[in-house]
C-alpha cells in the first residue's frame, strides 16, 4: 500500500487583528471597585488579554475578540454594569453568501488546519437555498460502515483527471487505435482555482503553486501569470490559455505539468491540437461557463475528443446568466449535466470540475454527490489570507479572468508573502480534507470517486419535504408571517 | 434424555431466582417530591428581553413602582432611592399598549426602554433568544412563559418551526375551536388528561415500564457534564416518574439511589458497561449512533480523561478514548438481535431501547430493530445533541428528526407493527410544542437534552469543550466552575421545566378534545405546514 495521504498543517497566526463576533459595553464610571470583579473570573481570561496592552505597549490590542458570549460577566457583575453586544464590524463582513460566521470559521481553519468542532447542537437555519438543502446519508445496522474514520482502513480522497477510454479499439492488423490513457491523479478532489475577481497575482499565484505541490493537487494559473513563475514551481501548475496566448506559450506548455486548460471559444478544438503538437501527452481541459446549455456544449466537445471540463459558476454558486434564463444553483445544473452525460453514454469518459461558490468543505462533498468529479476552490483561498469579501470583490468575466482591479484590496491580500500564504491555504485545505473524510466515513464509502453522482446517498429538501409533510394541511407562509 | 432435561431445569431455575432478586434495585431508592416552587436565575443580574435605563434626574418619587404591576421598579420601605430596575421582568411595548406605563407616567421622563443587547447576543436561528429566555422562565416558575416571549417555536425557517397546530392559525382556528368544543364538553378537570406512556408494547412477558410524561432525558456521560447536572437530571426524572440516561462512560455510584429512573447505555466503545449496572436498571439502551455526529463515533479528549473518568471507563487516564463507529460486532439485523438477546439474558427484567440516527433508510433500521427484539426505537435526529461534534456533521449528515418521524411511523404502520414498538424521537426537540408536534407526526414520546441544559442556565455559547469546559458550570468537571450550580437548585429547575411542559401538553390536548397523549400519536391531521408553495402528496407520488 502506498503511503497514506497526509496534509501537514502548521499553526499560522493571521496577519490582521481578528474581528470577533462580540464586544462588551462597559459603564465604568459606576464601578464600585469590588474585590469580586467578574473580569478576573472570566474563565477564558479575555479581559486579562485585553488589558495586556495597558501594561506592555508592544502587546497586541485585543478588543474582546476572543469573547465567547457566555454572558457570565454580564450576569455576574455586582452593579450590572456590563452589557454584551454583537460587534457591528463583524456583521459588516462579507455578503449574503459569505456570511460573517462563515468567514470567521474559514479564518479559524486557516490558522490551525483543524476541523471546526463545537458543542450544543446545530445552530443555523433549518435548510437554505442551494447546497443547504442537501443532507448526506450515513450508514447504520442494515448497511453499516466496515470501519469508522478512526479505523485501520484508509479512506481515499484521490481523483483522476483525464480522458478515460471505455474500451480499446484495434485496426484490422491488430494495431491499437486507442491512445494510452493519460491520467493525472490528485490526492484531494479539488484544484486551487484562480480568484473570481481581478486581483494582483504575483504572490498569490506563487502561493497557489507552492500549496498545490504540498497538497498533491494542481493550481490553476492564467498563462500570463504562470510565465512569471520560476520554472521549478511549474510542475503542479495548470496554465490557462486564452486563444491568442497559445502561440507565445510554447515554452510554458512544455515546462508546466501535464495538464493545460483552454478557455472555451469557437476554435477550442484547434487550440487543443496546437497544444498537443507541442506536448503530445498533455491533458486538455476546457474551461467554460456553467450556464444554460452547458450540457450541450460538453457533449459537443466530447465528440471532438475533449474529455476534461471545468465549469465555472458565479461567485455564489449559480449558473452564469445566459439566454435570459435565471441562474439555477450548481446542484441543479450539475445533476442535469450528469444525467445527460449518462444518457449519452459519456459520463465515465469525462472529468468534470465545478468551481464558483464552493465556500465550505460540505460544498465539495455535495457538488461531487450532484455529479462533479472534483471542485475548484477560489474565494475561500482569499478568505484564508484574511479577505473579508468586501464590496471591492467584483466578479471577473471569463474573457478577463485576472488583472488589476480598479480599487486595490483594502487589506492587501495580494501582498502576503507567498510561503506564508501557501501555508494558510494548506491549513484550510487540510481542514477541508478532514471534514470530507468525516462525511465519507459516515456514509460508509471509502473512496471519494464512488461518491460521484450518488444522489441515492443524499437527501434532497424538495423530495423529503413532500414525503414527510405532503399530507399535512398546507397554509401559505405569509398568512402567519413566518 | 433425562440428563438433558435436568440440565434444562438447572439452567432455568437460577435465572428465575435472579428475576426475584432483581425485581428491585439493591439500593434504597430515593423519593423526590414532584413539587413546583420558584427557582430563580442563579446569577445576580437575570437577563430579560428589554432593558430599562434610569437617568440621573430621577427623583426617586416611587411613582413607577406604583404603576408597574410586574415588580420592575422597587423602592423598599425606608430607602431613599429606587433599586436598580428589575428589567428582566419587563414585558416591553405590550405594557405601554395598556395605557399607563412607567415610561409615560414618570414625572421626570427619566426612564427609557430598549431591547436588551445582551439578550440579542444569545441564541441563533435554531434556538432563538426568545426560546432561551422562555425556557429559563419555565424553569424558574414552572409556568407558561409570558406572552412577549415566543416560547413555542424558533425562527429556523423549517421543520417544527414551519409546522403549527391548526388552532394556532387565526383563519383556521374558528372551525377547530367549535369542533373541539363539541368533543370536549365533558373535559374540565386538569387531572382527567393523561400524559403517561407505557414503553413496553411487545407483550413478551417482560415488565411494563410506565412514565408519567411523554419525555425522558437524553444520555450525557460522566465526564461530559458535571455530577450536579447528572444527579439533577436523575432526581427530576424520579420526581416525574420518567427516566434519565447515563450516556456512554459508566454509572457513577451516586446515581444508584435513582436506579429505577436510569437508562444505562451500551455504546460502541463499551466503556463503563458492567454486568451489575445492566442488572440494576429497568431500561438498557443500545447506542448505534448519535444525531450530533451520525456515523462518526465518539472521541473523549485526553485532557477530559481524568483519573475519575478513567476509573469509571476502566481505561488509562490521560489517553484519548475513541468510541468507534459502528459496533464492530453488528453487521446485520441478525447480529443486532444477538446483541439484544445478550442484554436480555443478563437482565431478564429490563426492556431494551435502540438508539439510532437518521439515514435515508431509517425506516428499514426501525423495522430491523423491531424484529431483533427491541422495545423502543429511539431516533436521534441530526440537529440536536449536546456534545462537541464537528460542525460539518451537525448540519449536513443524516436527516433532521422532523423528516424521520413520519417516515418511520408510516412504514411501521404499513408493516403492521406500529403498536408493537415504542417510537421515541430526539435531536432538536426544544419546546413543549416541538414535543407535541413530534407526537402528532407519529412518535410516542421524545427525549430531550439541550432543553434541560438551557433550563440549568446554558446560553448555548457552544464552548462545552474549550478551555476548562462550560463557563456556566453545567458541562464542566472543573472543580471551581461546577460549583456555580447546586444540585438542589438544578433539580428544582428541571422539575419546573417538566411542570411547565406538562401544563402546555394538557392545554393542547384539551384544546384538541383528547384525553390522553396517546390519542395524539400520528394525528398529523391536527397540524398544518407553512408552505412557500403548495406541496401535495399527489406530486410526491410521482
């Protein structure tokens, strides 16, 4: 058996002051200076950390960002002077998709590389749009797991990228027609994708290349940025080529790893031929928008011999607008594409990557259940570096995937040292990998490849809601204002 | 031939003697009074929904104390100044609607009211701040909470929070009221409504186990919560003739005076499972999985494995202890039956409960458990749980209990065995109304965990594990933190909570024209679902 895959996470403190969720409001003037102060009794020593700055000017200013809101001090203060309030700075972070709690949790994972653990049950909404309306299955008594996640059996998270011919074909003289299979095996079902909005890439691209090598996956980097990288870092890089860049990219194609990604356009097939002329063993992947009609395009390109696709959804995991159709969520679009490819008899030959809106570890598992082979991670990698998904985050277009934004990043996420940034990314993916193992272990599935399209091992809100509550009297929700 | 039959007799006789010996626990059983009396918040400053601020221009005329009937403003005899407003008693704007309020009557206009920001820091969509405050109120008084707190459901936007009794909907309630009035003319006295359950429906010669309320306490292991919490749960269970559960990890000696109200758990790690503990209880529970971390097993961190915990678990102190998933001796229903037979043989007077989580095939699991000989099938939905669990497992793995109850109830009914097994639901039962909805969807009764902890003062900060453990002293074994709460106070809080829940149960049953909680089981026709767009069974059949 090969070595077990393991991600080396290293505690990596954030570059910026943490933005905590809670802060106390304190009317000190009425304080009776009693000897029983709740601030001394805080079992997390939050007040002590906060006041460290009073004694030592070099100490960091902590404005109660560690407070866990246990309310012991608020309820215990002799004169009732303390109040707790939700930090408005915290609430301002992110947007309707990247909620503040999600950003904070991503930061924690990038600090430590540990999976988030907490007590007291689930705290969020019952279900939500998109991935939040899916539950994954677990196995029990009648279909038990053979061994739990702490058991001896290895749970594999590796996937193969590349054309997978279903059969061999031979000429009359016995010569084999079929090209020998060229597969790129990556150890986690995700690739480090380009950011979803224009941002300076000098350090970020390098960081992704370093992280990809450590994680045994690949980093997607635009050809223009990849050309700036030192050649020894190109092995785990997939350059993304624009139509016009193919001619000048010969060196890059031969130096980079086996996979090359091409932006979808009319003559993408010719581009593929040009790449194969330079590097016959290259794996050609086509990057296209996840939009209405994507399934047709995939089937069409597949007939022309392209078997690896990267579907880009928008920032929030919806289809890109096209033909005036409202964008569905990735899960619905993917299930349709997956089913279509099965009915065309093409599914097993093709590798599908989906990116856009993959924000937490369960999105990865659920996208794979809905039919992707692997996912691309974009915004989460920036959040790992301290990004708050502020209003400067304007989505890029497919034609202009990277570049310099008009308004610079307010926290300078693009200036982080590449080795440091890579470790934060490795930590985050390490935590995600751990969480994926939890999901697979609970399902009793020991290989992520077997999860692809396993919708039978998932529970979908629209189905289960009908099954459970379809026979109840239906009352319109607005009628009771719920 | 003769020898064999002699042997048979020999085998049978000691067993029957054992039954005699075990008919009662060897320990004298303590009796706890089912008496409701006030158990106010244990902190100096109770938290309320509203906050009253008094400005410095107050003349201490005491007029506000005369106006307010709730006791928010107090000027004790002989005092020159007012006490700090007892604003946790304030009911907020509803008060001003009735005319005179302290705000309008104050001659100095020195009083202002606002929502308490600290109260808004508590809670989340599953357990809203209102729900926590109202659970505290129920635990403090044993009574139904005041109307300014929404105590029946939360704001999670799904499941129980989108299910209502039809009488709760203004438009529908008129018909429902009339119908109910017809049927329950004879129902007047509170005592005529029965909230009890018989847990053994198998008719297999094993003793009947009756509980007086359709709810018992969930498993929390020795080491995960303080001994005061464990004992308070057991004492409240004794008071209400119900049960508490040891969880995995042993049976502390101090629980033995409550043996008759304890369920002991046999979980995958088999920690603390001993013949004598199994023999001294009336219900033994097999834990296959738990809703908070379905399919993942347990993990006691090395730090929590203190010498006392290690002794109980017969392990080495300081080592992390894993409870694997699943039972490595159970890979089929036949194996499952062997397991149950083993326990039934060790304790011939117990009944057996099987606790499982909620996979897609939970209905098959339930039927399998029935045929394996279980008396109780206990479904633990994925949104509940009190222990530390990976966040990813809490939301995403296995279905919420609201979906699992009707699925299993209907399937057991179709198999013709619904009345032969007790269906218990847990994992996200937060309020009395959740419990009643669960029963109307098809459960016989429920198990609660978090609601009891909230009654003891939990604010759901979710830090059960970090640092020295629970800062409120509920789920901590830290000697200093756990002393924040006395056992007597904790017992009274839980007795009060169950008292308040029973009051609500009785009120709802009377409203529905039913005399017993058993009449409500599976009566989903008294419920309605708040739909975004209509969903119907016709579509579901497609």
